[in-house]
C-alpha cells in the first residue's frame, strides 16, 4: 500500500541547520502515523475495497427500499388485486406480476423486507450480547467459571439450531419478537468461543497489567480495557451473524413459523411453493431479495476483515 | 489411543444427552398452558380420559422433581411418549424416519468435503489464479443463498426444463417390489438433488477453508524439501501438503454437523424426503409435542455421535495427539 508522503513545503524551512530539518521531518512523519487511530486506518483500507463498497451501496439501497419503498409504491401486500399468476414485466401496474392468489408481488417484496431485516438485526444484536457476555466472563475469570460456561456453550452447540428455534417459536406462539429471541438463543455459542479466545489472549498483555496496577477493578478491565481491543474480530463476526440471522428468519417464515400477519420474504416463498411448476416468479424474486441482502452483508464483512487484518490480504 | 480416553468421551456424550432430556422436560413445563394438554397436542382435541392417561403416565400430579425422574426413566428405557396424532409410540415413528435423514446428511457431508477440498487444493496451487477467484466468489455466494430456495430453483429447473432427476420423495412407487439393486439405484437417483442442495453451502466453505489451510502448509520447509527431492506436483499437493492441511478441515466438518442437520430439515421439507426433518415440520404444524421432542432428542444424539467420531478420527489423523488423554 502506498501512502502519500508528507509534503515538504509545509515543513518549517531551516536550510542553515540540516540536522534540525531532518529531525523535524522525522517528527512530522511520526506524528502523521501516530495521529491515525486504528479505526481511521481501517476505514481508509475499507474505502479502497471495491467489493466492500459495492456491498455497502447494495445494503443501503435495500434498506432504503424497504423503509421508504412502501411510501411511494402503496398497497397492502395481502390484498387480492388482480388475476392469479400474472407474469412479471407485462402489466405496468404490477411490475413483478402476482402470486397464486392474485396478490401484488412488488408490494410484497417492498414491505416484506422490513420484518426480515428488523428480525435479523435484533437477533444478531441478541446473539452478540449473549455471546460476548458468556465469552468475556469465561475468558477473563477462567477456572470453574470458564469450565461451567464452556460446558453450557458445548451443550447449546449440540442442539441443531433451526430445530431448537422451531420448537421455541411454536411453544411460545410466533411473533417477530419471539422469532428474534429464538434465533438469538440458538446462535450465540460461536460468538462466545471467539470472545473467549480474544479475552484469553489480551488479558496477558502488559497494558492490562498496567490498568490493574493503577487500581482498575475487574469490571472496568473487562469492559473498558479488554473489550475495545477485542472488537475488530467481533465486529466482523457480528456482520456475519446478521447474515446468518436473516437466513434463519427466512427459513422459519418459509416453514410457516413466522408471524402469519406480517408479510416477509420467507413467507412469500413458503406460501407459493406448492405452485412453483405453474409460476416461477413468485418464489424467485423474494429469494433473490434474500440472497442480495445476505450477499451485501457478507461483502461488508469480508471488507471489514481485510481492513482490520491488512496482513491477511496477501492470502 | 487409550481406552480410558474413549470411555471418558462416551461418558461426556451421555451427560450431554441427559441435559437434552432435561431441556425437553423444561420446555414442556415452560410452555403456557396445562402440560397434559400441551403433550396431547392442542389441535388433537384430547378427551378428558386421554388427559387423565397422560397425567398418570407422566406423573403430572406429583412433585416436579419426581416428574423429571419419571421422564428421564421413560427416555432411558426407550419410551419417548406417544404421538396422539399418529397413535403410535414416538420411538417407532422416529426409527422409521431416521434412516433417510442419516443417508441424506452423510452423503451431503461426503460430497461437500471431497468436492470442496478438491476445489480448494486446485485454487491453492495458484493463489492469484482464476480458480482462486472462483472459489472466493463461489464461497461468498454459497454462504448467501437460502438453502430452501436453492432447492426450489433446482426443482423448477429439473422438473420442467431438464427432467433427468426426480424432484420429490425417496422412492418410485412403481419400483416398490423391484429387486434390491434396482431399488438402491432408484434411491440414489432420488438422492441427487437433495444431497447436492444441502452440500452446496458447505462445499463452498470447505473450498475456502482448504485453500487457506493449503496455502499455509505450502509455505513450509518440508514442502520445499519434497519439491527439491523431485517429487511430482501431484505428490506434493495430495501426499505431503493435504495430510497436514486436512486437520482444520476435519475440525470444521465436526462442528458443521449440527448445521447440516438444520439444513437437512429445510431440504427434506422442500424435496418431500421422508426423514426426521419432514416429521418435525409436520409435527410442529400439528403441535404434536412428544414427536417434536423426540426428534430434538435424536437429532442432538446424532450431533453428539458425530462430535465423538470427529474427536477420535482427529486423534487418528494427528499422530502428535495419540497417547494423550
């Protein structure tokens, strides 16, 4: 990577004393690199990563469409408005055609993204909260705490996640909140393992000892000293978790375990799957929507990973 | 490998299974409503006699710890309760369905590991080549496609455009009485699309992982030695490098098993594959809790067994770990 060299014009000119000028230039060089925080450096790397930028643009577009699309393109996605199985790109009023009941697919696509994205984000947030807490306590305290929490983590890894989430959702009646909680409850173990590994590594470093020496308590060391330094891999993992959570929500709604009163992409595919041989479009468009959402999230995740670990870029 | 180590792992697996049983018990208790009604299934329209029978069988009038003991005792003797929808013991229902699921999951696992590793090794040969780019793109796409949607797209393709594979079920009805080898080929023919659908996601992940793992190994000294002594490229890649690069792949394969079963659930539903996933889906729609809990129990047991086997094969593959306990 090439960095623009400090411009010599700005350096104070003292041609009489060359050693002074050299020291000055060196100081400026050092200052330039000290001034750049790790976050800023990561942002600079991310900005140059074209796939990551494409992913960001794509995700912003999808979020924008799901937030504001229904304001421009009005209509209830559950309303029967036209003949069933109208082909796409034929009728200008229904650009993506209609489904087996004659419901407008464009309306479904625009309003179905909201729940999927909201549940995905909420579930990912819950996953990170549970995973980071478990991993941090486990890695920091070690001993019996570590032993107990890791056994619990292993237990949750034994349960097939989707099946367990299905059971939770059915037992506690499906709604967006139950679904988000169910996904969070089944998918935290990997985050916990990652956090634990980071905490184990960082707690041995000198600045942690230094923090303890100036009298910082356990809580402060965990959350204010170690956690910020463990963040880069956790941010990358959070991005991937969002993608997995979106796929999870889509899977549950596809199986008919979503909130039946809320249109979502997975529900559209599930509702139309018995008629796929009559009409390909009602299942194809929502599937593409899910794919592009998760794809954009994973491009961002890869970009963040490269930005935080410049060394890995050679691979 | 010492026997005491194997015994220790088996004991640990049994403890995990006990925890699954306790979790099942707690889930039924935590569900809103009368547990007897929950067990009978809300859609079943259980009579008062049936409810009384369930209360008797599960000891629902007794203290909660006694109930738990009764439940564990029942499961330990192979009694997973009765499905009030099918009017059959849950254990019997699952024993009919577990075979197809194991077949699907294992074939998909083998397919994804072998194809994935093969692609990964090819890609690692030239880290900046076309194959490497393909593996990266394919891995990102494979991660982002919903597995049930891949299945549906394949059904559309192979049902109407290119009808060379059956898109539904596990056997052709007309071949029910055919000789065993015809039936085997028939099942294999039905297996192609579901197994491929399930394998695609993991295939991409194994390709990416084995590429990274191979690149790391290919930089080491003994590979240079092997090349210097004149070993052919194929020997270097598959004999020297892959044996060491395989360890992380093995670890991930073990960890993925639970996800594979989750994926199988969706794939079975899409392709009407008569396995446990299909049973779980049908039972959830009918709120047939004894069956759902039975499926959860057996699916977890499959993961425990898979983890145990991975652990043991890891020790076989890595001589450094042998003899340690």
